[in-house]
C-alpha cells in the first residue's frame, strides 16, 4: 500500500515536471496554450495563427529536450540500480566501471581526430564506453572474489581513460576542440534534436526492457555469487547481460547529452531507500524518479538567471551534499 | 561403488586451489533419508567438499552422482532443482524482507521469468508456519538474530523443494540452546519430508547426536567413514583432530566427547 502510494506520487511528480518544463523558459507558454497545441496535434486540427510560435517552440525545442531528459534520467537511474545490484554495493555507479571516462575519451577522440558531427561523437562515446566495460570485465573476472576484482578493475580502467582523456585535452586546439570537449564533459541537453531522441528511445527502451525481464536474477546476484549459483543462476552469463545492457542504456543517454554526474548514484540510492531492494519494483521506480530528477534539474539550469549552465555542475552541487547526508544518516542507523 | 538406495555418490573427487591440494580422492556415498555429517578440523576441506558437490567449485577429477546420474554436464538450474544449500552465514547489503529471501529459493522452479505467483507466496507462508517463524515474514532479514537468520535460510532451502539439503556449519555461530533447536529442526525436517541431508559440523557432540552417517576428514582426505555407531569413537576422533580425546557417558547413557586432559 505504502509502495503503491510512492509510485502514484512519483508519477504525479513526473507529470508536473513535464508540464513545468514545457511551459517554463525564456518564452513562457500558458497552460491553455499548451493544451491547445497538443490537442491540435492529436486531432489534426489546423493551428491558429497565434499558436504558430508556441507550437514551433514546443515541438522543435522543448519537447525533444523534455523527452531526452526523461529518457536519459531513466537510463542513468536504471544503470545505477543495475551496477549497484551486481556489485552488491549501494554506493557504486556506472562511472565506477569506467563507463563515464571511456565515453569522455571516445567523444574527445572524435572531436580531435575525426568528424565533429553529433553522430560521430555519439558513436565514438558509445563504442569506447562499451570498450571500457569489456576491459573491466576481462581484467576483473578472474580470481575467487570476482566482485572485488571487478571494482578494482573499474578503478584501474577509469584512471587509465581519465589519463588518456587528459592527454587528448592537452593535444586539443584551445579555440575549437577544447571548448567542445569541455562542454561534452560538463553535459547538457541544449543541442538535442528529434533524431537523438528517437535513437535514444530505441536503445534505452530495449535496454531497460531486457534488464526488467531478467530482474529476478538481479535480486539473486544482490545476495552474492555463490547464493545466486546455488539457487540456479549462471552468474557469469547474467553478469555479462547486466553489464552489457547497463552500459548500453547509460552510454545511449550520455552519448547525446554528455556526462551527467551523480544522477545514477543518487537516484538509485534514494529509490532503494523508498521502495526497497526488490528489482521488480525498484527498476520502474528508479526509472520514473530518474526521469523526474533529470527533467527538473535540466529545467532549473535552463531558466537560471544569467543564462544556462552545464547540467553536471548543478547535479554535482546537488548530488554531493545529498550523498554525504545519506551516508551520515546510514552510518547513524548502523550505530543504532 | 554406488548401491541402489544411494542418493548421492561421490567418487574420487580431487580439488586444488593455487597448486595446493585441498581434497584428495574423496569417495563416499549417502543413502536416501540419512543425515550425513562431515566432521573435521578447520582447513580439512569440509566446506570445499560441499561446494564441489553443489558444483560451485569445479573438481579436477572424479564424479558426483545424484540418483545414479553424473551431474557434471548439468546446468545451474538443474542442480538447483536437485539440492538446496544453506550457507554458514549470509550477510546481505540490501534490505530484503524474509519473504523476499524465501521466495528467491524457488527461482529455479519459476520458469524463465523467475518471478513467483500468488500460490508461491502461500506455499512460502506454509513453510514459515511449519518452522514457527511466520511472524518474521515481513521483517528485514538484516535485522534478525543469528538463530532467526539460520531458520530463514533453512526455510528458503525447503522452499527450493529439493531432495538433498547441504548445510555448511549451520550452528557454529549460535548459542547452546539455539544449536540444539536448529539441529532438532534439521533432524525433524529430514525425517518428515524424506530428505537427505549433508551437514558440515565443528562440534563432534552434535555430529554424534544427530547424524546417521559420518565422513571424517583431515588434511583433505577421508580418515574414517561409515554409519555413526561404527565410526564414532575416541580413536577416530583423535585421528582427525590430532589430540587426545575421550568419550564419556551420562547417567542416561548419552555419549559426550571431551578432550582427554579435562578431568
């Protein structure tokens, strides 16, 4: 009952965030106008003269941005849940496994040495994120305590890609390439087009669906490898599935919006606290909360007085103290 | 050599970890309905043997047969339908409830989705009632005492609905009363449900009191094995623990094992 209330609350919260994001900005759109534009689009009625500008802003600028924020927020949060589950640690995130730094390295590589088109940057970021995770798996999947070796391998691969990314920044042209790399590293949804949304929608929805289908394995893996094995789970193949699809959705989100820090960690952690560890409820809950969280933060950075700031700055300022607070609260619970 | 009523037969099992031989030519069999105790000092290979039987560890040589079938090529799901395992201790990071933990035991029976249906909840509740721990169903597993956790893990193993139970030192962390409560429970469910139980124990008194058959290990080798009455004597215990041991009797004729230097 309590859990159902939590679900209804965050669904309402997400809807309110969507309405707020669509109507708020430099060009204010009233609720009635929003309704008129949407109903005209649905029914196929021709738009009146005064609805032409709001309609253009909504469909060309705000709608793709809002949908991208929803998709990326959901992807990051579910990615966080997946990696926390398979690592059995509520304080890890995809960036622990080198995904983030692999993606930054790939994007920087594309910006400096190849084409600067969105498609080129996205595909490079995506492929290097996958390469980073594969590397982590190859290094870490040895020894008896695979979970610990995987986390250590994640730290090794992250550090390596961080160093390689710094070399690329050093080599980058300071007037053209460096600002592009820096913007990508700080993240932002301001250049999102419908084509990005469609691409992200296909990959993220398939990825989350596959993860959700295998959710019972994630529950067992959260108990430990030997426990999962003795209850009938092939741990190696399951880990590959979760690492691959977890990376896929995170990389699909990051490849269009750049690096958005802390959303994966914070939302997954808060979702666990509210809804519990059972992935049947945790995965959809985290997806909705992640969508709402990223949408509201993106809307705030968009309407900031003095102009838009990169979203990662805001999520990090919000996320770091929140994580500190959660840690202190948890430590007090353990003491009690 | 496997006999008709043997449910589990282990033949010439060897296992090494980093070139160190942990198990050396282990051969024994267990008959259906028996409680078989694995007894031996720390590092004798009891837990490793249990993990080899459950195929969590891959043995280098030898075979494990369940009801006459070699399980070498079995999938993890097939093995989970044959035997359920109760670890010595399970510490989990996430706040799963007791009911969620127990339902996980049935994953191998739930089909591809691995998700329980309504009937599974009532079956799990029946098991909790049988073990008199139904009041724990919605409690968080992490908040339970050591004895309660052990009861929950046994309930999960029963929910797995297998013919064989593997228990790894289930009483080593428990107080005196809880040790006997858990051992009595293991004896009762083995008899009532017609199970076969393989249990590693540190306490020779518990082994002598509750087991039908004993496998005595030292340094990865079987030193003595057989029916409890044939192998449970001071000489066999001295051989596995490398110390002087005497067995005394209470007024009611119950045996108890003591180190020989205690007067």
